[in-house]
C-alpha cells in the first residue's frame, strides 16, 4: 500500500487477555520496527526486523511480548497476559535500506491499546 | 536505554516567532531525522540529514547535522498555529546497524 497500515486502531481488553497487533509495511521496505509510546512520553524501541536476518529483540520489555514477521511483509506484535502497564500506543514503522545505509522511517498511525 | 537528549522539553511561543530546538548524543550517528507528531497520529518525517555539516531546508524548516556527528538542530521560522505538536529527533547510531533511536521530544505550543 501507499503507507504503513496498522490494525486495530483501537483495542480495549481486560487484564490477563492476549492481544495481537498487526502492521503492513510499505511495499519494498525491508526494515520494520515496533515502538511503544505511553501517554505523553517518547518512543520506546521494542523490536526491529531486517530482511531475513535475526530480529533485534533487545527492546522487548518482558517475555510476554513477542513479534513475528513473514519475509518482508506483515508483522504481528503479540502481548500475552496483558497488564494495565501495557496500555499505550504501539507504533509500527518501515524503512527501505540500501547498501547498509538506513532509509527514513515511515510510521503508521498506531494501535492504541487500553488494558482495563 | 535513551540515547538522544532533546532540548528544550517544551516551548510556548507567540505566532510569528522563530523556534530552535536541538538534539545531542554521546554516540556518533550516521543519519539524523526530524519528525513531528500530532496528537493521536504517528510521527511524520520532516527533514533527513545524511552528512556531517549538512544544512537542509524544507520550507520554513531548517536542520543541520553537526560536524561531530553527535548533534543536530532544527529551526522553524515564522511559526504558525499548525506547527503545534511534538518534535522528535531520531537516527541510527554508527557501527551498530540500523536500530533507530528517538529523542525525548520537544513539545511546541504556538499562541495565536
């Protein structure tokens, strides 16, 4: 598509439930990033995928968080046994990389997660 | 952890005034990007800088990539109400691959 697409745009869930967030990157973008943004805060890096390389998971806050990406397409971020502290906007971004030089990041509009 | 420090944290200015904000790091960066985020939306790229010393303009925006590769600034001239939002610097740290770090953000309020 023309831009990064995320779904759902809003998700309200009960504490303890699992949630799955989806990201469709821009076609041809080999790099994909997930960030978390709590209310009034900056962007917290979660995970980074680059082509078929092993993902950089260094930002995942706990083992309740996981993410997958199929090739260079869709990615899903899964949060198991959600806690109220997980409430935030989850932003996905994609980037075209060429020759090892990073391209600009293009963001989706985010998935707002509210854990009751 | 946080790699980029932005200042000021927030700004309140009168419409028509110029704005300057900066971003510093203890690490060298290959690229500096400046983003703006409106409430309820994802960040949108404003300006990208790829070379130390580079000065780039985009309309009323001007940004520079510091010579040391450890800092960057963003200027907005003749501010208007729609400039309101949060401005983030970002970039990949040199020699560590393509993980993008983001600054703490500068919140800009323009008073008509």
